[in-house]
């Protein structure tokens, strides 16, 4: 569970911070933007979560980048 999930999910964080759903979703691909860090910390404190400024510097999700093969290569692999 990442910080966004702990705060109630993408929709809840977007509503609380007054930003779009897609903006919060995009944060999962990297880090929290500098302009949102203070607001996220305030929201976390309101929810009783122990999140530090250092936690917001870490990447939210460690996942490999998915590289898709061209459509023709995928069709050959299925054949």
C-alpha cells in the first residue's frame, strides 16, 4: 500500500487537494510534486498517519517500465 492508498485513494486525495484525478494518478509513476508535498503532509496528519517529508521524496512505485512489442511481433508470437 502506497501513501496515496493510505490517504484514501486517488479520488480522495484529488478532492482534498483540489487537483484532477489524473494528476494524482500520475504521481504514482514518480514522486509527489514539490507544490503538493506540504498539502499531502497536512492531509496525512489529519488522518493520523505518520508520514515524513522524506517519505515524499521516495518514488511511490518501484515497477519496471513496460515496453510493448510492435503489433506484428505480437502476432508472430501467438502464431
